[in-house]
């Protein structure tokens, strides 16, 4: 029996993924800092799931902590202004 599985992706093209890549933040550390599972963070990172109103502040807090940058905003991680062009 042949399984039709996609090969695992290593990158997405979302603001969150671009931010994590640019800041060289390990995905495992980011997931632990958010308190969400690696799988849930990966779904958001790849754009397979939308962040919830509850998760956005946790993602921002983790990004600020791990990037050591208190100026990180939710809009840096997610297209809240309806413009997903690279920044």
C-alpha cells in the first residue's frame, strides 16, 4: 500500500517564519517559550492554521524574549494590516 504523504516542509513563507529565520530563533525554543506544542507552532508558522486572539500575545511575548527586542509587535509576526509583503 502506497501512502500519499507530502515531504516535510522546513520553511514557510509567513511573517512569523521570516522573523524566526532572520533572528535565528530555534523553532523548538520558540515553541517552548509560547507554551504551545511544536506541531501547533509549526502549523501557524507554515500558514496551515491561523493564530487565535489568545495565541497572538503569547507569540509576541516569546518573540520579544528570544529576540531580546521589546519593540517586536504582533504585526511583525502576523499580517494584521492585510499586507503580507516582506518587511
